[in-house]
C-alpha cells in the first residue's frame, strides 16, 4: 500500500469552512477518481492531514498525471489564501 499525504496549516478564521469543504466535497472527489481505496482526515489546532491510500504506486502516478490539476484548481477557488499545503508520498 502507498500513501499520498496532503498536509494543510489553515488560518483560524477558515478552519470551519476548510473542514466542511474537505469532508463534504474534496475527499469524496479524490476518491471518485478510482486511484485510492480509502482516505483518512485528521486535524488539530489548524494543522490537518489527509492520507489517501492506494494499492500501487502506479495508482498515485495516475492520479498525479490525470487529476491533480483540476483538484488543486478547485481547492484554490475555495481557498486562494489562508491554507499552506505540503504533500508527500510514502509506502505503508
């Protein structure tokens, strides 16, 4: 299994909106790509982590090649400022 993890540090005034967006839209949109088998969302004190789990590294590569631009564009529409994002990939 492989993990594509997205970490976000979100300004205090945007946290409720960010959580609603992630739980109500974004995570579901990412899972609908078929590249991941599950996701885990955690957050505390404005620091959030979303771990997307894939069976093969090829699934993450497919996501990065075909879907990330649209997902990131949509995120930026909702949060043009106030959310610092970092990403990593690891093997579980």
